């Protein structure tokens, strides 16, 4: 059996991909929420430099706990620590999204992925690559509103979420957009994010506004997720890293 020191040596040979966007006061975000604010409390003229940050939990690349949408759902602190180091699968539908900005990843897309790469393992993290993150740092391009003010962006279908959670027993989902739902689905529901509610209602978490999925192979990588140890938090900006085997080729 491999010990932790041996495992560490293997991890040290991996290529690291930062799956998070750097955030500042001008970063794209869900429009009704306030932007990050930052100010100096002390400077080096005082002998040490201390900054104060004011930021909502759902800002930049962030994690959503079930309680974000679901009454009685888990807070961040209640998610098992082992769920922040997971096998990573990346389903690439960027070509489809380029043709249709409201593309929804389907169950058939998952089955087609498995036909090529093998069955998605239980307890994994599955990410939807749309290349939407390449629109960062433009708020206008990330929200992509039409003439009626409706967001035009890709998302997950209910059937894909249901299949991955209940048939493949994954731990978490992730995507590059601001929302789980496609812009079209949200508009048709009167602004209600039904897929996001359903996902969180199942008791799993998600990462939103991921970056650089185009630098990660479909299979073989590991995702590591870190954030402050908040008390009773519904979400938080995160630092998520992909450990990509040196031998991997996209």
C-alpha cells in the first residue's frame, strides 16, 4: 500500500492548473450582488500592512453549499473534508456552446463521454467545459444579455444532473458560467434557477465560474478545493487546483 509520502511525490510530479479567476473590485458577478470592496486599515507607514475585504460568498470562482438555496441544507462547514479532494472529469461541450450560447449539457452527452473515456467513477467531481471562462473579465460578455435583458448562457439539463447524482453517485458538479441553469431555462422559469435548486436539494455542492478547464484532460486529474473555515456560510470564493498527471495529453 502506498504511503502518504509516496503519494506526495506523485502529486509533486503533476502539472498544476489553477481553476480559479483572480478577483478584484471589477470582477464579473451576479448583477444583484455587490462587488468586492477593499481598503487599507494600516499601511507599512504604521509598521505593518493590513487590508479589509468585503465580499459576498458567491463571488468569482466560488462554492455553493446546499443551504444556499435549500432550507435545512448543509452549510459549508458540514460538507465532509474528504469531498474537497476528488477525481476530476471534464466534459467538453465548448464546440456546441460556440454554436448555441444556451446549450444545455444532456444525459446523452454524459453517456457519449463515457463511451469514449470510460464510466465516471463514484465519488467524483464532474465539470462542464464550455469555454465561457474565456469571456472573463468582462461583465458584459459573462452575462451576455439579449435585447430583452435575458441572459444567454449555457447550463446543465435536469436529466444530466439527475443521472450524475443518482446513477453515478458523484460528489459535486462545476461549470464556468455564473449559474447552473442555462440563460434560456432561467428566462423560461421567470428567473427561477430550477436546476441549481434541484442540484443543491440533493445535498451536494457545486463550484461556479471555474477557469482554465481547457487546460485539463477529460480524465485522470484530481481537483483540490480550499477556502476559509467560515461558520455558517452558504458559499465562499475558493482556490481550486487541478493536479494533472505529467503523462496526460488532452
